[in-house]
C-alpha cells in the first residue's frame, strides 16, 4: 500500500451535460401533503372540506434534474465519503471543461473540504450548451495529467527530505472523466490519446525540478446515462494498458441506481468496506414511548475487518450480505447497549479507523452519529458461527471524528499473567506511591502549540519533557525506609516542589528558606518529627539522630538540585543554618551548647550503629560503594536508582562523608579552598591539565 | 509468541542417522539412533529453553504425515509436551502441505489472525513422495492467490524448517529448494541443517542456533528520569516492518525503554496498539523472578523472596499509574512510542503492561504529534486546570466531518424530498419558525446553486407561492409576507448577488419578536 494511487485524484467534468437525466421530482405532492396534515389536525370534522378548494388549483409542474446536476451530486457524495475517512491524506481536484478549462481547486489542504467544493461549483454555475463539436475533453484530460505531475505537500516534503528514501517517492494517481460516452470507439480514442499525452507530459515533468513524472495513472471513464434508457456499452476494465496506465469504463445511470454505483466506485478506489450496525434501539418519532430497532450502514477502510474476516472463510460467511443494488458486501454487527464507563478504561484495540455513515442524513444515521459525537462509546458484537457472541469492534468519537476500533477477539497470549507482587520488589510494602502519584501529575503531558515552520529547534517539547522528568527524579528514594527527608510530609512543603523547577523566583527562594528555618526551629524546640508510617528507620532512633539524618539528606538533596543561581541560594541558606547550629555562640542559648555536644556524641554512637547495620547488609550482597570515594558515590546516585542500594538514602551516607561534609562546610565559610588543592590527589596538583587534555584530543582526532 | 512444533512422523523419520554411507563399525551405537529420536532430542532442548526462560509462552505439538494430528494443544505446560513427544507413533508418508495446513488451522482457531506465531517444522530433509504435488500446489497458490494453500500463513508467522539430515544427503539437496520456496512464500523464516554429520551433538547445536535466533527473550532497562529498573518484555517485541503510505517503516525495540511523561488514561482514549507486552522486572542478576503466589503469613522462605524484598522501580511505577489512573508515554525505539499502564487480567492480579503504537509520531490522531507533547506545567496556562477538571485532549479536528455538518446529500432517494418537506414544515409555522425557515431555505438554495439545479429554485418558489395562497384566513399576516418575500427572492436567483443568503424581511409585525 505504499504510494497509493488514491493519494491524488483528478475529476475531469464535462460542463456541457445539459441534457435531462430523466429524474423527475413531483412538486405538486408537497402541497397536497399540506392538505393531508391539516385534515389530520382537524380531526374528524370533515376531512373532505379543506380539500375542496385544491381541486380547482392548477397542478405544479414536476422538475427534472440535468445530467450535470446528477454528476455534481454524485461527485460531492464521493468526496464526502473520502474526506470524512481520509482527511488530509487523500486529495481530490476538479477540472471542468466547456469552451475553456476551469480548474476548480488545488492540492492544498484548504481546498480539500465540502464547503469549499460547493462554493467553487456555485461559482462555476450550471452546465452550458456550447454547441456540437466544440467540446474538447482531451484538453481537460491533459490539464488533469499536468495536475497529477504537481507534487502534493506530502510528496514535496518526502522528495526534498534529503533522506535516502527521497528519490524513491513514487507518483501515482487517478483521473476520473465524467461525461456522456456514446460509442466504444470514443473509449478507444480516449484511451490512446490519454496514453500519448501521459508519455509526453511525463517527459515534460521529468525535465523540470518542481514537477514529478507519473509512475502510474488509473484512468476511469464514467459514462453518465439518463434514467430509463439502457446503456449500450458494457462495463470494462483494462488493467494493463501499459506499465504506467490502467483504464476502467463504468456506466453510471441517473436515478435510484446512482448512489449504489457511486458507492461501488468509492469502495473500490479507496479500499473501503461496509459495516451495518444492526439493532439500534430508537424512539419512534410519532410515539416516544415505544422504540424500534434500526440499522445504520457505515463505510471505513477495509482493514478494520481484517481481524475478523481473514482466516477461515466459512467461519465468517454468515456475517456478510450483499447490499441491495450494489455489488459490495456489508458485514453486519450488532449494537450493544453501551457501558457508561467504557471511555475511561483502556480498551485493547489493534486498530482504529475513521468512519462515515453511508446515508448521512437519514434519521437512524444521524441518531447514531449524534450519540457518538456526544461522547458515548458503542460496542459492536459479532455473532460467531457456533452461536456465541464476541465484542469485535467499538465505535467512539475522538475530538469530533468518529472511529471504528478493532478489538481483540481471540484468546490472549497474555492470559493469566503473574501479578506484579509476584515479581522482583513485589514484597516491598513501603513504596512512596502517593508521592509518585504527585510526580506523575507534575509531569503530565499536554500538546504544545505547533512550532512555526522553519523555526523548529533541535529539541521537541517531548524531549523537554524528558529533561523535566529527569529534574524531578534527580533525588527520589523509592521507599519510605530509605528516606528521612520525604517522611516529613507537610514540613518540607513546598521546598521539594520548588527545587525541582528549572528556574525559581526570589519569592520561592524565600519560601524554601522558610522551610529550612522552620525545620531549624522545630529542632531547637525539640518537636518530634512525624514518624514514618512504615518506618523501622525511626524506631529506636533518638530525635536528634532523626534530625541529623534529615539534615544530611536535605543537604544531599539541595546539592543535586543546583539548576540555577537561585537554587544555589537555597543551598547557601542551608549551609549557613547548618553552621549556625554548629556554632554554639551564635545561638545565645546556653542549653544549645550542651545539646550540641550531646548531639555530636550521639551522632557518633548512632553512626556506628548504622555502620554496623550497613556492614551487615553489605555482607548480604548489597552493592556498597567504598565511602572514601565521594565523587563516584554521588555519581552513582545520579545514574543508579535507589533500589540498587536499598539501604541507601539514610545509611548510605557514611561517617566519613558526614565528617568531610562538615569539614568542608566549616572550611568553606572563612575562606574558599584553592580549587587546585581541593581537587588534588595526595596534595600534588598538576598544572595546566587542560593543555595536556587538548593536546591529547587533537592527537586523537588527527589519528582518526 | 505461541509456537507450534510441527513434527514429521513419516516412516522415513525412523531411518538411522547414516542413510547414505554404510557406517563404520565403531559408530555402530551411534547409527542405531533413529532420526525421530534426534528430532525428539532437539524438541526437548527447545522445550527446556521455554521452561527456563519463557515461562509465559505457549507451545503446541502437532504431528503430521499424510494426515495431521494435534497431540498437544497450546499450553504453558512444557513438561506435558515433552511427555507427549515420547508417545509419538510412526505413520506413512511426509506431506508438508498437510502439516502446514494443520498448524495454520490450529493457530487460527486459538489465536486468530493477529497474533505473531512461530512454526518450527521438524522433518528429515526429505520432502517425500508428495513432493510433486506440493510443488504443483505451490505454483497454483502463486498464480491464483486465494487458493487453499496454507502459505503465506494468514497471520504473522515465522516458519523455520529444521532438517534432521546429513548436510550432504542427496534427498536434502533436492528438497532444499522446495523448502526455500516455502519460506519465501511465507516471507519470514529459515532452513536449519546440522553442521557436519548427523549426531546428537550436531542436532543440539542446530537447535541452540534456532533458539538463539528466534526464541531469545528481551532484556532491557526501563528509565524514568534518574530512576530505572532492569526489565524483560513478554512476549518479546517483534521488529516492525510495514509499508506506510509514503515510506517503509523498519524499526525494532531498543534495549532501553524511556518514560517521557504521563497522560490520563481517559485522555489516551484506547489507542490502537501494534502489540502488547507484559513488563516484568528482572533481578539484579538478570533473571525473571516468579515468586510463589502470595500466601498470607508464609513469607521469608526460599531464596526467591529475597528478590521480592529488594525494591524495584517497576512496582512503584505500576502503583503510581494504577493509583492515579494514568499511563506513561514511553519511547522504545527510534521514532517508536508506546504507553505503560497498570492492567488487570482479573480483579486480583494487576501488572505493568506496555502497548506499542505503530511507529511514528503522528499515529494517534486525537493526541496530535507525539513529539509535540511537552510538560503541561511549563505551559503559560496549565491545560489541566488547577483542580484537574479540564483536559487538553482529545485534540479537536479543524474541519467538521459531514455527519456533524448537516451537509446536503440528494444523490440518495428521498434526500431532496425530505429537505423540501422540512422547509414546508417551518413555513407552516411562520412566523414562529422564521429563523429555521430561512436557514433551511438557504441551505437548499445554496446546494441547488452549487449543483446547477436552477429548476429546483423555480419549483420551490412555486410551492411556496402555493403555500401562500393556501394560508388559512386566521394565520398571522407575517406568514404571508415572509412567504412572498422568500419565493420572490428564490426566483431572482440569477441576479448578481445570488451567493448572498436570503434574509428574513423586516416587518412591523416581526418587530415585536
């Protein structure tokens, strides 16, 4: 199906079809119908009386449609079906021919809709009688071939995409001539002349940059006949006129057979299929209390039937019936009373295709489509040969378009799957699921405005979202037992929601500082920390230890979220506060001294305990990074998720790290460490390292 | 992928390994091994692989000669298949067509036509006495297209033909082109022949090779920002290769699956999926762990439970998605996306599922281009609203479809009649229905002008004129005035302003409305 012929279609219309189509519309009956209704309203009070004056009226003349009107009616219906099902991907143009050629539309998207088509036909006006022999349809056909050599937007884009597939874009199309053809000779002449023109114009197109030669063209000759007369020339196809052309001759008669013939054509040209939804309960127009069942026929790409029809033919033969007057089959599926919650659940479907109703204005059709447009979903049931039933399709509207979804009807290979609780991590009970829920909401996706053409940056909004997500997960312990910081609940709000932002305002910096300060004062007051629900970690731990753990974790958290200078301010504030605690004289409270001393003492005790615990765990197979490698340690946290180090967050910080942090924070206060020395190994710093690196780089690239 | 082991049980399978050259004395013991024993040996290797690595797969055993028989229908009980392999009888001649037909039938009945499957045809490298017939039916299948020949299978399937034969056997040489043709017909598959002489060892190697190329399980890493977990997908994702309108898509699933953001389940609106896969967390050692069913009180037993107690990001992700009723939009390959969500087969057991879309960014029309989705919180106005009451999805289409447009269709019987009747219904309720009357009138008038149907305008004018004369004496004076205005306007359609709609006449009576 690549490069489908149906991508581009040109209609060439004979604008001289003034002859009557033989289709009559009785106008007099409309007035009679009034008398009928008034008599009904008058009830039993002499229905004959109001009828009497009518007898004297002169009957209204019936009106007849011209062949041209029939043609335009049929073509608009053809286009309606195509554009409903393939908006934007199947293009149709029109060329009308009388004395001159009228090009009614282009390949542009804005031309590809019904209102626009109606307007251009209105501007064109009714068919003209230009006299015998003055009509040259070949001119129209040549113009149509030229139109086909113009690339559509998609073709242009693919052709100029500079990828390897660019040269392989095939240009196929279909030209449909609508006229009255009287003899087989005319057909032969059309075919031959068309082929010549095609070859010639292909040469012309190949010589230009902006036109595309046609790889294959399907010529359809539609012979429009008046109602009542028998067509003398039978339907005929020439599948291989040449390697680049196929041809088809079809009769189309005005009157009742016009619509079915048209459906045959459109189904064949666009590979569509028909589904009849049966048993739709509808209230009667006259009697609202009773309801009857109706059928509605829909068109959609035939692929929507693949799932049920491909396979064993005898199993599905009972589904198919022929439409009256048409030579295509329709698959009958039964309406199921819709469940109200269907749309919020995820239904498993293998495909979804747009549909259109065949008789769009009929009452049952518009009832069904309005029901769907209002957001209800309808399941369709397929009766099996065995008598059982299965939901095979679903009708649903998304954003104004109605789709038919194909459901899975056979046994699923995913049946009886193990529960998530039976796999790795399934027995852990203290995942931070509510917090993760908030993370999901904070990382929800929404459509961004289309980037202006040409201004498309290298990074799409979706890539932006990936960065967003990675910022939000920089430091994210997945279980409660691996964190102290995130067990604090409202006490650290809104710090954790602010720090993950890309940029933060001054006000937000203040808010963060307030969180830190209020934690400080909580500690000073000796307020108990909210105990973690599932936390063994809080158990048996002294309050001071708990605070200590929180501070350590908070520092780590802030260190990881240095996205902007404003973020750094929060960290600075933390550092200052930390030192304030560590600097007893600042407190001005005598107790603090002792507290501090005790705390520090506890720290050591506590840490030893933790160390022990940790050591035990490490013996049990946990990856533990040697604590003297600080840099790799933090790197590990960046790349590896907490689950790999289950005891991580709180206990993963070793005594040495704590101590070094403390030392460095103390040191950082009075004067900044000389950079070189802080990075030095064994107090020896290599100078001009970059020079060496650059040189190596250069060497490396030269070697390449 | 469900797998059919299609085993040849023709008489020729009971040959010894050395059909060609009479064996040396010292290999006497080896030559007593029959080909069917080697076939069973090979099948057992395959089944053992399933037991070890693909616990959630299905396999079935079909034997064929001139008839086929389903010995084991699709099951996860691979031991049972191994048992059935030992009970295989020997029958008459090889008739591959029958065997393939049986496999196709069995798969269609069980899995329908949408599930990718594997057919492993184990035979002795001798297409058999039915060869000529097979060739003929293959030819006819090519020429007629819709014949009864089972290939290509009516479902996506790989056909691997495993030959229990010495590579240099003459009958293998004659059969091989035939096998090749079968695989070409099916589109996907391979012929496997032992390297070197036919021995238990070479057959084992051949089956190992088969497993490596066709039955290896997926192992990758699920990333969500800085969080990640090793996972496997069941069934293993298949590469996508299909023709789209303007390109041929060839893409396979990467070993990394990256979560890009989240969406409400209701907003994705049951998108069509190319395939679905269970996402199962792997242990640190890379094994898939299946803990014994959770029984109350009986934990802390067995080694498997240790894995259960090491936190996995998968479980957290599943819990979050389930709690918030959301899905995670994820990238699985170049230009290939899917959604992760919590899915429950029944009420009790829910699991993490991955639905892969068709590759491309423009695959779910109501979500727009996937690459154009970004973090909602960074938009000037969050489209979800402050209290989660609104949603930016589905994207509204720019142009309404005909069923939402009240479009004019007269090509079908009764279309025009009912449109005229509608005008008259409103005409009889003038002046109450003045607006509707003119709306319907203009709709028909516009269509008539577009269709070049000027006779209709004249005819309609006549009908309205008649209506005017038939107005009952008690009717509102405005009714007659509007009707007259309407039919006069209809008759003047060939004036310059014919594209202008007819507007209601302002009357002294209508001023009170």
